[in-house]
C-alpha cells in the first residue's frame, strides 16, 4: 500500500481524540499552549501529514496538539495511523541499525 492510501484510511484528529482517554487533558493543555500558524505568518502549500503513533505515547501527546494548532484552518490534512495496527507502515520507516 502507498502512503496516500494509509493517509486516506487513517484517523482524523476528531476520530483520534476520544482514544486519548486519560491523556486528553494533557493533549488539551499542549493545544492551548501551542502557537498558531498566524503567529508565524506566511502561506503554506497544501500538505498531507500522516502521524504514526498510539494514544499512550507521551511524545505524541505534546507533538500532535502542536501540529493540530499550527495547521488549523490551513490547507493541510493531519491523519493519525495507529502504530500497533499498521505493521507494514511501521516497517516502511523502521531503520534501526541501517
């Protein structure tokens, strides 16, 4: 499968948020603190951002809301592919020891 297919099948932010459960408060905290695109200025080309993560991942609890805020209302789509359900996708980027 190619990356566009993974992107199209991945979760939207709205579909991902309910999966956060106990991490939701931390996600909201980082979202409120993140800078919006307007602060940085400039137009961006259309983007498709595919994030591979799991709701329990502490790093993504900080990074996903920052990306969400930065690209909000822009021509960028953010989708979440759950790592544990996408072995083939993970293997495309797994390069340990190479």
